[in-house]
């Protein structure tokens, strides 16, 4: 893929191809293409050109029933960026022919990004071997066991070499804003985010929410959402309960019943999971990691991290190269 400097210097639009598989989530589709449209509109320039391609010589339908006309990927000569959109029946749709087309485009210099089920299609083609990747939180464990050669991370989106992967529709917006920021700067990315009333700052330091993947009910799921939004400044449980319109005791009872832990323990586990991600995936100083996850002092952070992860944050980071 051309660097952003090449694109700006040549004053040519970035050529984007969207590979759409049958039964792709309509929201993921919109999250991929509409930020490109908005970037063109906000800039007053044709910064991005895009086209839709399909796995074979047949149209595909989104989950809403909308049809994407046939545009066989084997006829695609190349693209600066290829977005792979998929949601269901991934094993059946990841054919040898499709994998071969993806490998051909990657070898030709295309940057390839997978959205929703797209990382599975990329992994089947061997494009993610030896790098980091993410997928929807419901499938993280299965993805990791299916593709042991991939370093699977719990992130909303992940850039690794020439590949990007993201977990679903909302993270797809974040990934597209990341691409816009890379190629045309933070000011344009911020304007595009504003178009969608989207907060650019919040996702960068958060893993995916696992929501109902645990044995949540509505109350504990809402509590977790607030916890995840306040990892850097944890709320007292009484304050959290008031926000939820319940009592601290009722919240304690529901966490014990549903998750077999106190809300305090769950809050701490979320903070330490995020701390581990920041240690592994960023170069933030450890004192900043401590602050970003709500620890009042580096010493308190160090004790909690070692207890949760069996080694110090410094030792873990040293293993990441």
C-alpha cells in the first residue's frame, strides 16, 4: 500500500475495494463505506474511491436483504486497501479460490483489513500468520484455538503489519477513522467522527466489552458498561449503584448471583485486563498505564498486576520485544 505521503504527494484518491460476502451484517457494511464518503464530503476532495467486489460471479445479499451486484474478486487487479466484510457461514465461504485471490492481492501490495467475520477469512488465507489480530469477543477463544499461529488479542481493532482486523460494526468505524487519520491527518478524522457523533478518544484504551458473554442480567451488564467507561477513575460502588437506580446491596447480590464475584472484584478485573492490554500493545510508560487504569500509585498498580497476572508489568513488557 502506498504511504500516506505518497498519496498526498501524488494527489490521487486512495483506491479502496470492499469484498462483501453473502449475509454480511448491514451495519458493518455501512460502517466501512460511509466514513469514506464522509471524508470526501468533509474535505471537499475525492480522497477515496471505492468499489464493491464479491467472492464469485454472483451477487450477494446483506443481512437486511440489500443486494450487492456481482463483481468477482479474481478480476480485481489491485487496490490500495481491501476491506473484507463477512458475518456468517465463514467456513463455507472461505473457499480456496477466495483465499488465493486474497494472497495474490496481498502479494501485490494491497493492505487488507477484516471486519466482523472478515478476520476469519483472512486467517483461512494465511494472511495473519505470525501477527496480531482480533475478532468479535464471542469468538476470541475459538479463533485463538483454530489459528494458533496468530497472536489473538482482545481489542476493538488491531493493526499488525500490512493487515488490520476489527471486531464488528462499531469498531469498524474506529478502524476507518484510524485509516483516515493515517492518510489525511487527525483534523479530518475528527471532523468525520463528528459527523457520526462519535467519540474518537474513548475506544483507544479499551478492550471489547464482553457484555452478555458472561452470565449477566440487564443490571450487571449495565454496571459493566459504566465500569468500562470509568476504568481510569473507578466509581465507589455506592455511586455506581445510584447511577443504576438501585442500592449497593442489591448490586452486590446480583453480581454474586450472576458472576460469583463482588462488583468490586469485577471492576478490578476489568481494570487489570485493560492494564495487561496496554502493557502488551502500547509503549505507554508503566506509570501512565497505572493512571489509565485507575491506580493511585505505581506501587499499588505493581502489586495488583503481579497478583493478577503472575509477573510484573515490566517483566511482561520485556517479553514483548
